[in-house]
């Protein structure tokens, strides 16, 4: 009986090896997903910088003019419900445009749109992310340490700081967390749990990537990029259209504020 129990509890070496292979595959896939998300955010940040630099300030001016005109129309006919609605909506749009532009300015104080990451930097990011990812932790202490390193890695990647990424790798390699070694049965349990964590994280990253790709700004970015590939400057055309609306709004505002002669 004792021999049977001992035999039945012995872990299958092939099972552990299969788990290790699956973990290696998922670690690589997870590193790619993490980098895809970071790259996506960087591309969107660069486009937002272009968009707000070229377009957004014009919208702020246009919406402010529209709000003034709507207010003037409403004051001329204060009992017209449609004019009341238009004035209220124009005021909200002006506040929204101004708020978005102010938020953009605060976010881009240290933004550098010229930063790019070399192929070697991308490869280094994948290597480190596959090693240190927080979802590979099997206890809170390890998770906290990995989370700190992962945040530092993403920040270094976003800034194109290869030396900082190398420093993070060195810190990991010198840490106790980089040392592995468990009994066979415990290792299978540990690997099974880590594999499940990685799968959950990959699904979460896929959801975040899809959310970004469904956003209005991402869709506009793609339209602009497609137009540029065809030799068209969509942002320039949009800016010109807004400039025309601004001029028309200024003309109407000037006419409404001009003193009328009784002669």
C-alpha cells in the first residue's frame, strides 16, 4: 500500500516539461502583447501631439466663437426654446474643447515625439518583460518586486532609454527572484498557476488593445496615416476647413456687434 501511494504521488517528468514549454511560449507571447500595448499608446500619444498642435487650438477658438454667437442669438430671441438649447449646447462644447486642450498641455510638458526605439531596444524589452513580468510571480513579495521593475521597464522603453533597460535586467539577474528551484510536484503546481495567470493577463491586454483601436482618436489616426500614404494631408485640410469656419464666425460676430445706423 505504501509503495502504491508513493508511486501514485510521483509527478510525471513529462508533465513538468510540458508546463515549462507552455510557460516559455506564453511568456514570449505576453512580452509581445505588453510591447504592442506600449507601442500603441506611444503611437497614439504622438498622433495626439500632432492633432492638438495643428487642430485642437483651432477648435477651442471656433467653439468659443460659436458659443458667443449662440448666446447673442438667444438674447435677441430669449423665448425661443431652440435657441436656448443651441446656446446651452454651444457653451458646453466650448468648455469641453478648452478643457481637453488644457489637459493635453499638462500631459505633454515632457513629451518628446521624436523618441524612437531601435530593433535592439525592442528585442531587449521583450527579453526583460518575458523574465520579470508580474504575472509570473507566485507570492506577493515577488509580485511587488516584479511590478516595480515592469513599471520602470515600460517607462524606460517609452523614453527610448536602452541603458535604463539594461540596468533593470542587471537588477533582476542579481535578485533572489531570478533563482528558481522547487521540488518536482510543487513545481508542477507552481507552473500551472503561473500559466493560468499569464493567460488571464494576455486576455486583459487583448481587451485593452481592442479598446484603444476602437477609440475615435485611433480611428482618426488611421485615416490620417492612410491619407498620408496616398500623398494627402488630412490634418492640413481639416485645419483649413476650421480656419474657414472661424473666419465666417468672426464675420457674423462683427456684423452682430456693429452699431446700426438709423439713417
